[in-house]
């Protein structure tokens, strides 16, 4: 069973500060958020929440990897992104009180920092100066969504595919800045070409053709059910045309 665990909160700060949003907060506010929250362990394959679940808190991923997805009408999983260490999420439901919009599943064993509904409300009641900071996190998510819509409408299909691969690899914090977080090492995406085609409203044959072109250029390697990214900087360049 998934459970709460105890960790030294001062050891969490370096990990949490990987988030551009969190690292921009005044240090005393960082400390307040960390000491208010609790840590939760989630085993691989377990759901943190499902689409339609009631809101239970604001989360930050401390270790592991979470898959964010929905199901199509045909019952096929449609992956939005993988959340990386340092990503905060769940703020939309915290403010509007409406159910979760996606499934969140542990791709690996995960540890998360959680601010429960009660903790979140009490924190804002005691420190209303936190409101602008949390609203900035919310606005960042809205801007990310609009940016994706605009780019997907104007980019070539190859550019859209490169963007989607980077989004899947780096997580949602990539988009507001328009620059990659890290180009170090390889990144393996466990995703089918059918799923990519669904995301792009294209056919599997077309996506396969573009992936082969990118593979010939040395940017990635296509495996069965997996794609390994070699050069995220060049993928970013291609995703702008």
C-alpha cells in the first residue's frame, strides 16, 4: 500500500529547487511550504489519482517519474507527459475545486511532497502573501496550454512531433521558457507510435516516416514501443519550424 514516509525536510530543498517556479520563491516561503507538507511514497504502477477524482492536494515530485494521461473513447491511453523530479502539479483543482482532469500513474517508484487541501487553505490563510506566487504557478500552466495550442496550429507535422517528444521527455516546465532543461544523457520514452499519432491527429504511417527521418539524422533511435532521444538541442531547433 502507498504510504506516508518521513524525510529530513532540509534535504528536500535542493530537489524542489529544480523547479523554476519554486526556486524563484523567497527562501522563507520555500521553507514554509516544505515544512507544511508531508511526503508520500507511491509504488510503480499505482495511481496517484484518476480523472474525475476529487481534489486532495497539491503535489511536487521528489523522486521517480509520473505518467499523466487520459483514455480515448476507444479505451486507448493517450499520454500527455511524464512529470519529472521537481515538477509541481494539481494547482488547477486546488483553486477551482473541480475533479482531476487526468490520470496520474507512477511510471517508477515515486516520492512526492503533498500539501493537502487543509494544509493549502491554512497556509494561504496564515500567509496571504503566498497567493501571488501560487497564482503565478497557475498562470504558467495556462500559458503552457495556450502556447502548445498556438504552436501545434502553426508548426509543420515534423515540428509538432519534435515538440511532443521534448514535452514527453522534459515535462511541462519546458514550455514557458522555450528552452530545454537538460541535454545531458539519453532519454528513453516508452510510448507507441500509435499513441504519438493520436496526439498529433495523424496516422501511424506518417509518424513512422518522420521518426525514421529523425533517426537517420542521428537525433533519436526507434525501438519497439520505445524511442531514445540523443540530441534534444537539435530537436528543439527542429520544433520551431
